[in-house]
C-alpha cells in the first residue's frame, strides 16, 4: 500500500514523500491546460435531469445557454457524452476507513465492485482507489481492470481519524490533473474531517481548477455525520450528493445512480468574452430552454493567469 503524506513547509506546499507515489514527469506536464489557455476555451461537463433525477438524453446545443459572470457566451463545441464513445473516463474512488465508519466497509466494498464492473470500459477508462483515515493511501493505482480494483478493495483496513480534505486534494492534484477526458471523484465518508492539514476550500479549488466532478456518498458513522461538506463538494463541482442510511441497498442505489449519470452527461466549450488573464474565479451558469429540466455543473472556473 502506497502512502500519501502531506508536507507543509514555509510556502504551505503539498508534496508527496513516498517515492513510489511521487508524481511522474508526464503527470506534471500541463499540455491540456496550456492548450486551453492558448485558445481561451472553457470546457464544462454537465448533467441534465428531470424532476425525478432521471437523465435526459438527446438534447442539443440549441437547448442551452451558458453565462459567465452573468454575461452570455457563445457555445462553440457541444457533445452528448452518451454518443461520444471515444471520450475517456477517469475515476478516483476515495473510501473513508476511519474508525467511525469501519462497520460499513464490507458493504462499501461490495457495492463499489458492482460499480466498477458496470462503468469501466476496458482499454479506454481508468480507475484508482484511495483510502483515507489519519493518512491518505493509494490502495490501487490506475487500471482498467475491474477485477484488480475489486481485489484491492479487499485489502482495506480501518484506521483512526479522518483526513477527507487532504484526500480529495491529493487525488486531484497528484493523480487526476494529468488526465484527459472526464474526471470524477466518488467519495464515501461520514463527512467529519478531523485531521486534515488543508481546508475544504483548498480541495474544492483544486477540483474546479482541474475540471473534476465530485460525487459524495454519505454514510452515517458511529459518531454521527457532517454531510454539509459532501453537499458542498457536489454543488461546487457539478456532482451529486447521496445520503444512504448505511444500508447495503441504499449504498448500492447511490452507485447505480452515479453510473447512470456518467453514461448520460453532456459537455460544451466556449471562448470566454473576458480575455483578461488575471487568474480570477469566474462564475458559470448553464440554463436549459426546456421546462422541468435541472442542470448540475460546476459553479465556476479559474481564468488563465499571465506568466
């Protein structure tokens, strides 16, 4: 098991101590970010559902308008992800193994196994598993093999305190930031962070900067739960929050709903009318011209920064 550790120096920079998990050169190369900055494209993956949270297929760019800081933008690219079979999907499954939720591990392992078999496409998609308690550990690195992921799930062992914010930040900045296509975190936890060195906002900002969608599955631990954190993660990144009462069937239903959404998303891109390279946060809003439609998308992005 490879351990992620946080080093907070004078500049409060996150670094990976374990040599096995040190970020490789290719993960450091910001090709995708560089391209986006040069052509000033803003890419947004979003989910469209009806009043019953059922995905709505078959929509087109004409059905939507997009606004940045209240100013309407011109949609230049649009894709129905259900039809774009070549777009890869990268999933980081983060599992809380702190003492407060250890009784739920068996159910979480069983339902996650089914999820991987349903979602992952061999030779196209990738997934990894990270467990977090007082430490953040890489249990299984990227693979397209559901069976390998399932074997890794069986190695999970309960720990002590909870480093939720650190786990999300590290998953984004050290693993997902070098990937292309759709990037998703699914995190299972009671939401009660007790030992992170970073703040919740640090984790949210990392996800927004790297176009990562977060889905939260809230399980009630022995000491209660703080699900407001998971709701915030989901709302800010365009994901969804689920609150099972830790029963097998409810956790299973949450994973199935996530799988359904991932197979029916849309994406759009536009060239921002605000050409300032100031690194500032800009709000995003996507609206649908049809009635009874709900959209889940990230709340905003960070503009490119000069230099």
